[in-house]
C-alpha cells in the first residue's frame, strides 16, 4: 500500500517505539523485543501517544511491513531444514498444529462464544507463528482490526507465559534430552523471537533444536492461510462461480492467495537449491525480526484500554486454555512418537 503524506508521523513514531523496544530487550533478553514492543505500545498508545494525526501511520505500520517479513522467512528455511527433523519431527508438528487449530476453534465457539474469524486468528497465531500468522490470515478472512489486535495481544501474552514455564517443565520432564526439550519449546511457543528467548533459558543446544521445529511450523503458514481463506471465502467463491457461468466475470483463483505467501514459497525453494550467502540470510533474519517488532508496536499503539476491557477476561481465559492444551498435547505426542 502506498504511503500517504498523513501517514509519515505515525510510521516514524511506531518505528521509534520499535527501536526503543529493541534496545530494552538487551537488558531483558528473556522477554524479547516483540513482547516489550506490544506492552510499551499499549501503555504509550493509551497515554502519551493518543493524537489523531498518528492513527493512519500506526495502522499502516501494523499491517504492511510484516508482509515483507513473512515473505523473507523463506530465505531462512530450506527443504533440508525440514528433512533434518526426520519423519518423527514432521509428524509431530503436523499433528500438533492441526490439533491446536481444531481445539482453539472448538472451545472458541463452544465455551468462549467468539466468532469464527476470531477463532481462526487465535488458532493460527498459537499453532503457527504468533502475530506473523495472524497478520497473514486476517486480511484473507476479512477479519476486523479489533479481531486482529485482540488475537495478537492474547497470543503474545500467552507466549510470555510459556517463556517462563517451559524452561522449567522441559528439563523436568525430559531430564536433559535437548532434542525433546527443543521439540516442546519449538512446537508450542508462538513467535520466533520468543522461541529463541525461551530456549536460551535452557542451553544453546536447545536453541538449535527448538528453532528447527519452529521453522517447520513457519513453513506450514502458507497451508494454514490457504485453508482458512478457502473456508471463509467459499460462499463468495460460489457466488462468483455463478457470475462466471452467466458470463459476468472470470474468477481469478490466484488472487485468493496473498503475494507474500507466493514469495515465501518461491524463496523457500530457491534457498533449498541455491547456496545463499550467509550475509543475505542474516540480513533477511534482521529485517524479519525488526518488522515483527514494528508490527507489535503498531498493534500495541492501536489497542485501546476499552478494547482490552471488553474482551479481557474472556480472552485471557481463552489464551490460558489454549496453552494448557498445547503443552499437554505436545508432551503426549513427544512421548508417543519419540
């Protein structure tokens, strides 16, 4: 989307909050810049930075940079990365992700009475890669800004909880088996940054394993977006099918998939075939990481106390039940598969 003149001030403010969050994360590495950006954004957005002239730029910042970050994730992941986990790792991640999405959508409808789109956003965020997955899914299912922001806030706060409890649960259950501890952390924690932060509280070897499992979840993002988009748009698709039959217009199926998913898949195959320079990979990681922080800073700045109050207790309970299920299912699958 083109940046308009009235957006620049809000964009600059959002980037500044992101830079401050990156700086503060050096003193709080276990929390991570993403969580700090969200919390700082919520505080500032409800106190010092409430000016109307910031709104347009902040909204742009929370939606569009993350699309570039998602696309660039394809450089970091290769087909060899996926194979290195073996069939056990692939089966474990696929079953865990599927179970998480189905469970989250089920309890969302049955217990917490949230709409289907909110359930999808919560499911994608917890099962795949936190705010990046929510940012990818939201426009494809036509979710509102309130639905998206609430889901991101809930999923991000859930990730903070996991950050503190998994370094205790993992070693206690798996008795120093770094591969299995990595499978637990990499299979459940939401954002890439939080996965690394959580694993770093155990040991460097766990970071390597956890990152591999996390990358496999990221690879599945395109599949999740496609499935959820198809579910929500199938009525619209049928309507356009009827119009096409009547000669009114042609259906452009490729438009159901956002540009960054195509780019992600292309870069994934390129990085699997061609040896990409380490500097390029590191550059992509840096850009992806920072744009993720910008995304959460923007969401925090736009997330008002009233929105949190209106859905607070319900979504906190929703998030708590989700992580309890996710961790329990992960422990069960690891014991069964490994």
